[in-house]
């Protein structure tokens, strides 16, 4: 008789964004004539850059002719893309990465959820609070998080590193040593980040306690300030402790095209075994490669024209972030982030709960945002707005909020 | 201190196809002037059909304009594709499937590896022997297979159902009851299949012992005979026990484009819990959707023109299978499969081992095939050839083998 993985039953509620989508759909059904502006889920709105469209068309043509047709991709990705990534994202920052340390995937989400498979169920994870839900949920499914305390909204076997205005959103070194540390900088959901010196302290700590850092760098392209790392490997010793996840979703508008990559350095060992080799084995067994045409689209991002066009797109969203940040400030809100990331994190007015503010904003201003409490208890009383709307909608949304 | 998932260390050798690719690369290096014909890995060689290329171009154009750009796809797939699948692959066979039972993915491989996550580590799996390696390897990684006996080439906690000429490649009901049963019909690697009546017996058995069947129907499009199910749901009661995995890879040449789907019926329960709901939760957490342009390409497969063009392509490969089957027969080989599947399974001559025959064929005829023993001990002494080469190469390969 087949028995269930009971850990799945421990999962709390629906996945945050699915849950919001459902609530918004219900609101739309009851209010069909209201123009809703979504600054909720971090989905881009600008079309793919022309250079990417060209790369897609030309690679689609290749797929239609027998001499240029491509079947299964090389299991860890095409060399043309891996080389472009190494040159564009690492060598340009003074970091050496070898080609077999790069694993091309279909976006960060799957690898962020799957990387924990390499580790024993006995390991204890540490996450920032608030935090992107996938890190914890994938560990709940694996049975690594203990029991859930509904009042505290915390798992018994998870170490939480609070990130609030009190510590300037820089996680403190935890009192209990974790085995796996999830970090995301620039941060989702708070839109804040850490300096290179602050990240170096976390890397040093991980090496000291022999923890593995899972470093989510999805928002790297939005970094504006100089003293912020574009890759964790800018820190000394990071190759001995960190896996890095990167994505084309927010960098080049690939949310609907799906492309990302994971770096697993060969120096990185766990129980004396190279994680690179194990991760390669997982890929070879459970993943069948990213579409050729999407990998060609990714390559185009690193061309000279690509870089120019992508920069324009990122500047467009950065300008939106500035509009939100300044607009809310002038309306009297306490706001954070938005400088090195496409997210603005705001304190809800009058001590409203995050969900109360969600409904308030949806009903009074027809704006969809994301309740901070959905990212963890320290997010309670906060709210996330994204800069990924159109310029026009962003301006209108800020005007609506100001009028409340 | 981070500790490893030790189950990964139990994995035997390299993943089969990666291992073959390496051996072939070495042979090529030492023999740069020899023309190697690969009838090894099941990768297609014909370009995508014109109707698919058109669908890709037009959806790529949509991605380049702000009014038609698509970001994140709906989490379980676009309705246009799910509806096309339901109509084309199920309603046409008299089977009702509802839209929230269909999960669009990027090919069977990932879901075939990941579906076991829903089940307790205590479950015992049954697989055919020989068998596609992913089913067992993903369960090894999860710690469900016990210890490996190198002499017997079998895992202590896996139930093996032999498929040989003796039982006409129809797995017998196992003596010990399994909790999860992996089936693949038409079969990879043997190219054989079961009749509807034979499949019904397996479904009845699964329902009796409350086992879940993971049914891999990747080669459904190659079915030629009338008394063979195109979906397991043609069997009575299958919705109470079976998950079905389907792919566009072999149906429409999508090995490099990546598209497939998984059906998890709402009736299907495990420990009293609906697996559909749990699988939805896994998707929502660990998968971020299949590219829009690839889903549009999939939709085109079901158009009238698409069906015609796809049929031509499948007939082309079926003709290759016939050439291999008849050529080898006339050369005195014992051959199986090749009628309802793109694979021909042959008995090696003179009791050679599968790997001896692999090297013999590579060195003497410069043909790459797949050693049967790579699929399990009952595959020892057998060898797999695929019909996915070009017509010209297939004819030449058969001539070369005849001359040996």
C-alpha cells in the first residue's frame, strides 16, 4: 500500500503567490470594471529586447532545417552560453569560474528548491526572516524543518535571522550554528542588500562552522551602489562554502522564457565529497536540459547590443522603483530598499497587519501588492511593492496611494 | 557542519547515456576520420515540422511587443495547451480528463524523477527489468532502494519484474506486493508493449494492493496495433491508481525544445490524501512554468496541419524501425520490439555481453547502440537500436551490420 510523504501535509496554506492570485481573481470577478494595477508578484512587463527576439527567430529557423536542427542539449548547457556567462558575469568582476562549474537551468526556482536534495535530512537550515518562501517550503517537503508553531509562525528546526530596520536588514550571525544558510542579496522581499564587507563576514562565518551557503543572486542586475558584490565569489573563501543561483528573469525579462544558472565550485565539499560532482549527477538524472532556442536568447543578452538594450530595460524598472520610493516617502510612509533591487518594502500605516493593508490597498486603490507577513513573521506590518509595472501604471499607482 | 545526503554515494557509476557519450567521444578522438552512425541515445534527427516553426515564430513576435508579451506562465500550464491535450490525447480515446488534472512540464524526465517525492521513503518500488535508469536512480537518491548487490546488479529493496522473450516482455505480477509500480509502454528499452487486456490486469493488481502506478507513455505516438492502450486511462479503474507521464520529445521531435505533461487524476489517493493537490503544491513551489513559446509550439502539434505533418515524421521513424527489424532478422539476429515503438531490441550474437557487443559494433561497424545491461541485469546479452536516425544512416547502419 502506497504511503504518503507526510512532510507535505505540514506545509502551511497555499503557496503565497498562488494564494494572492486567487484573491485577486475573486476581486476581479466581483469588480469587473475596476482597473487593477499589480505591483504584487515580481513579474516583468516590458517586452523582450530586440536582440533577444532576433536570437530567438534565428535559432527557431535552425530548428526547422535538418542540417541545423538541435536535439537534446548538452546535459549541463551549451558551451556558447556558459562561456558568455563566465566572461560577462564573472571574469568581468575578477572572478575565475571554470566551465564545468556552470549548470544552465530553466530559472532559479527549481534549483533553489532542489539543491537541498544533496544534503542529509539531519541538517539544520538558516533563513532570513522575512524570506522568499521556496527555501523553507522545499525543506519542509524534505522533512528538515521540524514542527510548525502557528502562534510564533516558525518551524522548530529552522534558524531564523531577523532582517528589520533595527539591524538595517543585515542578518546577524545566528546564536546556533546552522548547516545550510540561504541568503538572497539584493534581497527579495525587502529590496535591501548588504555591503561586500558585510557579506564577507557571513562567508567567513560559513567557512568557520563548515556550513554551505545557498546564495540567490536573482536581482544582481539592479545593483546601483559600488560596495555591493555582484557575485558572492567576490568574497574571499566563498568558493569553499557557497553555491550561487542566478537568473535571466529579472535581468533580461525572461520570466516567461525561463533561463538561469547555478554555480557549484569544485572546491566546495560537504562530508569530504565534491558537491559539483553530485550536482552533475542530479542534473544528468533528473533534468533534460534547457531549450536550445532559450540558451541562444541568453547568449544574446551578453552581446554588446544586448548589454545596451538590457541596460535600458533595467534603468526603466529602476526609475519605477525611484518613483515608488520617493512617492511613498512624500506621502509619509517609512520605506526601504528600492536602490539596489526592484522591490520597495514599506511599513504599513497605523500598525495595520500586512493582510489588512493588502485588502485595504486592493479595495480602496485597486492596487495589488504582497503582504510582508507572507514572507515570515518579521515581515508582519510590512508590505512589498515591485518596480516591474509599466511606468504609466507605476505613476498612477503611486498617485492613488498618495490620495488614500 | 553540513552533512551529505549519503544516498547519492550509493549511485552506481555514471548515468548510462552520459557514460556512452564519453566512450564515443574517446573513440572519435582516436578515429577522427571514421563516420560514426549513432543509433544509441533516443534523440530525434528530423527538424521540427513547419507548423511548429510557424507557431514558434509567431509567439516569439508576441514576446517582443508590450501588448502581447507574456511573463510567468500560469503555474500548471496555459489553458490553450491543456485543452488541446485533453481533446487530442484523451477525449479522442473516450477518456475524460479535467483541466486541473493536467500539469504542463518541460519533458518527462524531471517529473519521472520527481514524482517519488510525494511518497514516503518507506515505500517499496517495483520496476521492469530491463528498465529506463531514471526511475531507479531517483529512488536511490531518495534512499528508497536499500543496498546494491554488485554481483546480482540489484538493489535489496527494489522489486524487479523481468521482461524477457520468455514472458513475451509482459511483466508478471510480482510475488511481493510493491507500493509504487513504474511502467513504460510502449517500452523503453525493449520496444515491446502490452495489450489492453494485459495492462488491465496490472491496473487491477495495483488497485487491489493499493499501489500507485507511474505510467510513462513517452512512445505512445508509435503505437501501430489496435489492441494497445494509448493512455492507461483506457483501463477501468486506472484513475484510482495511476499517474501518467507524456512527452512531445518523440511524438513531435521536441527533444531540444522540451515539453511534456503529467496527468494526476483527482480520484487518485494515497494515505487518504489526493495526490493531485500535493502535486499541484510541488509544482507551485518548485517549478516556474514552461516557456510560453514552447507551449504554443505544443498547441500547434494538435492542429489539423500539425497532425498531418507529425504523422509523416512518425511514419518516417517507423519505417526506419522496420528497416532495422527486417535487416537484422535477415542477418540472423533475434529481434524484438520495433512495431509499436521506435526501439529495436536484439539478442547479441554468440552470447557476447552487451558491452562487448557495444565495443564490437563501435569498432567494427562504427555504429553506436545502447548496451542492454545498462538497463538492468535482464538486459544483459541484449542491445538497443533506435529508429531515430536519418533514413540514409539507418539503411547504411543495417548494411554495415549485415556485413559483419
